[in-house]
């Protein structure tokens, strides 16, 4: 059995090594090409040099100097130095020194470095120019990426957060959002699963729709994508458009905010290579305390009816790897020659999961080419990104890990053994659950995802101030899987399935065309920017899924899937689908700035979608925002306290965004072939309605107002931003119950409700200490959000009740739902019986609807009440960056407070009557100090636990080497990082950080993959 697994693993590793070698060859070729283009004609080849060029060479002279910090006097390595208006440039070395050749005394040297104010110096007749750079925590001249363009930081009037590469968290990050976890208030990034294929859960400013989870729109270099489609090491900056005024330019797609990702490009005049790598391992951040074999035998001696198999097994250890390895390699090459520049990025990641047969392997490559023509008036960009992901398919739909395997390991009898004397998996004769090691070992498969994005843009600047840009892209995503359960699997050994096989594929192709025109001009102190554009996007989905079982032999089943008898009996699944949606938009935006004091921005988008009813396929999404820089007013400058202020600005904005349904065709009549029957010698299909038509189906419309205040003090040593917002989502989509007849189907998707959300965000940045050799930077974030249902129903569709239930778990005790959404109440309320005591026999005593304390046996569902809420009242993050000479230390901490978590695991198994499987040690503790609980597992408030937590989330210690005489080595750093280091909480489950999105937040699933603690050692090397 295991030989087959070992061979498969070896094949995967061999393939990975081949891929790395291939990638290295490509990089080497680019490296050689860069050397050739950088150093010109090889030796031994003659060439004529024009006289004019000889004269230019004679006029050249070298300018050199040292760049230092204005406050500390420390030299600054890595400062970009270039000649304005050219592609000629360099960077300072580890000692802060630079040298550059100039040909004209009127040329201007520009010095720029992240976190410092940019400086420009006319060369003149000097040969030595030393520069002292001033720290600028908030550079108002910094260019920030916004929707369909860029904008000067000081001109932004919406709620926009920017995170640069230097602020990203270090260590083993899962995707782009993980880089900024706990950095941006209002953007909540969670890692709720330790599955190596799992990404992050992302929400911005809470819940915005009744339809369920919704994440921000992700734009990568102007092209829609997702957080997993770009290598985290390849990202230069991330900008988050948080409020409606900033996001309205994206219309229906901007309802949950927009995350704009900008990837790295070549630095002007620089050729170099960067290599980043890390190696690490991980462990479960926390496990649950269940009975050991010795403790179970003790309970048997006390009269409990467990079965003793005579062995001792730690089942969690049995399904775990001892030291699961994870390693990551990233190579980045850049170069420029004359009017062209290029970047090549190769990233390879291989993570083993804690549990056997769980893994994730990813290979990403990106090539970015730029070429300018006609004196920089015409710019061509070509960007190609390809991603490949492979992992074991542990489920019949291509998922990486079977749900409840972790729970099976907890519950399996610890006195049993893994295999019998013949090497067969030991199964539980009481039939409670499968052997978890056997389940993981005999569930075999391959899942593969291929993602390729090709985009190109053409930018034309016919004269100063006018830019026209055409963007084209094609994004193809192909995923496929095969999965089999062998003859040694529990389903055959116990259930007689005789093998199971499944395979399928899902394909998606998105075409995008966007044309924008941007015009900037000034009239004295009045600055104007006008943008107009057109967007066309089409997406096509295709899928095929097949399964079969009852095979004659234990062959590689997916390759012989037609041999199973289930298909001939009409029991197997054979299905395919294809769908298409199209989105078209016309948009415009105007910006006005008067004397850097008064800023106004207005935008509008007119958008059409094929996903809506024929009567409402077009919608309009306007926005307007304004800013007042008070610190520029004369009355403020004349005030006694004005010297301490570097910047003080008030912002206000209003914007309308929308939401379109996840799936197309929801406004049309749908029919379903619901079943098969054998009639008169042949199989026949039944046909019935599965969806009502709704030609009035239209966008959900979100209206948001945001008021913000931002300031900086004491030469940018202290900076802060505060935002308060309220948004109303109207015409919310919901599946509403309708009568049959006259309708064809018992529910219909209609625009029926209204949701109100409001919140507050604060972000404070501070440099408390900055002596000569030491610096301490810290930032604190705080955010709140509350959502309430304020309307439900229309004049044509009036609901019978002003509430509904959600959060179904599929177990008998939970069929009514875990949460209740009620008119006028907060979203996220847990709804069940409130436990107030326990009797001497171990049975619950609950509070009824009249406030009386009654036995649980006498309670009814009329006695349900609100017993908690799964959405935190507020989030806090506190991050620190310390540097001392060549050492640096990063510390990230965050927490969530004022919420509850449904401990599903303990509700199911913490019961002293259970003897068919293992139970937690706490099962035999006296509840409320009175009695051991003996009541049947029921969803009651006792299992709705406080979820408050504080996490020391990331600790990274680094050391920067001084390369010394190795001139081309501009940077070398090693670091050690611990992720998810410590969680302080009173919650009894594995991790209180659970999903806080959707209408049923705060549930800790019994079957999820536990979160991990990672230990990483890494290195960063830069050659220039």
C-alpha cells in the first residue's frame, strides 16, 4: 500500500527538481542576454564609432558621493540615483556610496528611497555630491495606484490604504493578502485552516450582502485576478480602496472594496538579480486533550462502557508527519538597455502538510517587457504570468483533504492499533468511524491547476498631459483532478464499495479589453485631471465531472473508470456544464486641486451585465469626494501650534457600488433533469422546474458615506488616520419563498432587503525612538463594524416573518440553524436555548421565553433566544519594527474582541454517556461545579464560548551582512521567523480565529484542518 504512495511522492519530487532546473536555465539565459546587452559588443569584434559619440564620451565625467540619513548620519544602501529624463541610473552600495557618469552640467540627479523624501539636485560643475535624506513617513508627493491610474498621495480624497514592499510581513505567507495581515484597519485577513492548499479569508468593512461571503475585487497590474495568482515575493505594493467613493469607478465589482496589486518592474538603469529562499517546518498550533489509552482503561475500571482493544495509539500522531518541510525559492532578474527594460520572476514553493498525504506544490513564472519609442511618447508593455499548482486530491471533487479526518483521529479508540498482524488497517468493530490513517493512505489522487495570464498595453502620449492607454488581456485557468479510493479503503473493507474513482476538470477563460484616456492640465494654482474609459469583459466556464464504483479489480481506477458497475446501473455521476457572462462599462472621473488646499473628485460608471433580468441589465454608479488640507491655510500657519503639524487634512466621500450574483442565468427559467428511472426496458429522465424567471432581477446597490481625518506631527514622527463610515445596501438579493402555483418553483431570487453597516477605523504610526544606531517604528490599528438588517420584503413579496434562520450543520440537533437574521437586529446572532444551570443528574436547565428556569426536556423552540454573536465588536493590531546597526526585529500582534464561537466539537463529544468513541478529558469535569454532563448532545448556549484572542502572530529576527569588497553584492540578509507564535485566549477549541463573514459567522467546524505554527529560516541576496 505504502510503496505506491512512496513511488508517487518520488515522481512528484523528481518533477519538481526538473522544473527548478528548467527555470534556472531560463534565468541563466536572460542573465547572459543582459550581460551581452549591458556590456555591448564582445571582445574581438570591431566596430566603427561615430565622431559625435566620441565627443560625448570625452564630455562625460563621473559624479560620486555618499547618501546618509539626515537625523542619524547612517549611510543608506539601496538608494535609487538616476538622471532625470533618462534611463541612466544606479543604486548606492552597502556603504551608501554611488557613482554615475553625466554628460551635461545641467542634468539633474534624482535620489529616491522608500520612507524618505525624494531629492533632486542640479549637477553643475561638481564631481562630489553628498546627500542627506530626510525621513518622510507620509510623502504627499508619492504616487499611489488607484482605479484606472495613479494619483499623488496628497490629492487622494477617498479612503485608500497603501502598503509598500518594505512593510510586508516576512516568513511563510500563503498569498498576497497574508502579506498585509494585521496592517490595514478594516481589512480582516484570516488563516483559518492549516491545509497547505488553503488561502486566506478576506473581508473589508464587514458584511455587505445576504447572499453570503463576498471578498474584495483583486486587480493585478490592471487586470482582474485573485490573491493566489501572483507570487507574494513578486509584489511591489498593495493599495486598498476601502470606501464607496474610491471603489465606485469599478461599479458592480467594487462593492466589497478593491485590492490593487502592483508587481515589481525594472529599476531605471539597473541590472541585477535577487534570490530569496526559506526552509522551515510546522506543528499544530494547538491540539485538543482527549483520553489516552491508559486514561480510557481507567474509565473502564470506573464502570464506563468503552471497549479495550489492548493496545495504545496516539491517533493524532499516527496521521501526522514528524517534521513536515516547507521550502520556497524566488529568483528575480531585471535589466534595461536603452529604450527597453525587462524583469523575469521565478517562484517555486513546496509545502508538506502536517498530515500525511497533504501537500502543495506551486511554480510561478512572470515575464514583464517594456519598450519606449518616439522619445518616450509611445510605450509598449507585455506581461505574461503562468502558475502551476499540484497537490494530492483527497476528495472526490479534487479537494486536498477529507473533512473530519482530524476529528476521526481524535475520536478513534486509543486502545486500538493502526494495522493488524497481516498489515491490514484495523477498523473499529463498533462501526463508529473509519481508521484515519487508512483513510488518508488509501485516498489517492492528483489535482492540478494551470493559470496563464497574458496581457499587453499600449500607452500613447501625443503631447504633455494627455495619455491614452489600451489594455488587452486573456486569462485562462484550467484545473483537473483524479481521485480513487482503493480496495483497502474503509468504504470497501467495511461498506463493500469495491473501489471508487472520480475525475473531472473545470476551465475558465476571461477576456478583457479596456481603453482609457487621461488628461492633466493646470491653470495657475488650479490643477485638473480628467479620465474617460470603456471596459469590456467576458468570462466562459466549462466543467466535466465523472465518477464510478464497484470495480472488478484494484487497478489504477481513474484510468479505467468505465469498468465500474455503478455506471451501468445508472447510479454514477456523469455531468458537464458551460456558462458565460459579459460585463460592459463606460466610466469617467474628474479631479480638481486648488493650491493643494481644496481637492474634489467625482466619478460615474454606467455598466451593463448579462447576469440580470432583461428589464434591468444596466446600472449607474456615481461617487463624489472632497478634501480640505487645513495645514495649508494661512490662518493655520499663523497659529502658535502650527509648527508641530506637518499635515492636517479632512476628507469626506460618498459613493454607490453594486453587487451582481455569483452565477449567470439566475433571471431565467431553468429546468432540471432530476432523476432516472427504468421504464419499459430503458432509462428515462424526469424533468421539472428548478428556477423561476425574474426579468426584474437587478443589482444590489450599496450607498456609502465616509468621513476621514489624517494628520502628521513632529517632522513625520507621528502620523494618524481616522475614518468613520456608514453604508446601506439596498435591493439585496435573496431566495424568497413563493407559492406553487402560480410559480413553478418554491423559491425565487428577488431584490427584497436592505442592510446597514457602520464602523470606525483608526491607524496610528509612530517613531518613538531614533538615536544614531537604533530605531523603533510602531503602528497601531483599530476597527469596528456592525451590520443590521433594516428592511425585508417589498410590496409584491411580503415575508410571513421578519426573520429567517441560517447556519445549518446537517446534524439532527442543528436542523433549525445556528443563527437568526432578524429585522432590526445585528447580523451574526447565535439563536438557541440559554443554559443557566445543570441538575444533580447532569441534565441542562435552561431559561424559557418568560424568564423561568426549566428542565431542558420541557423546553421548546419557542424558548430560543440570542445567546451570542459571531462577529467581533472590534479588532486591534500592534506592529513593531526595531533596527540596531545590522540587526532588525519585526513583531506583529493582533486580536479580536467581543464575539463568541460555536464549539461544535465539544457539543458533539463532551458527554459522559458516550462510550462508542473517544471523548475529551473535560467530559468528566463537573459543569458549574455541580455534576458531570449526561444530557444528549444539543446545540445550547454552553457551547457558545467567548472567542476573544490576542495573537503574537509573527516574529522575525534578521541580520544584514556588510559584503565589504564584493562590489556587485549589494545586499545579503538572513532571518529567522516564527508565524502564529502564541495565542492568548479562553476558548477551549483549537483556534478561536474562525470565519467572521457570511450570515453564520463564528462557527468552529469539527472537521477542519487545524491551524499551524511555522518555524522558518531564510535568506535574501541581491546582486547588482
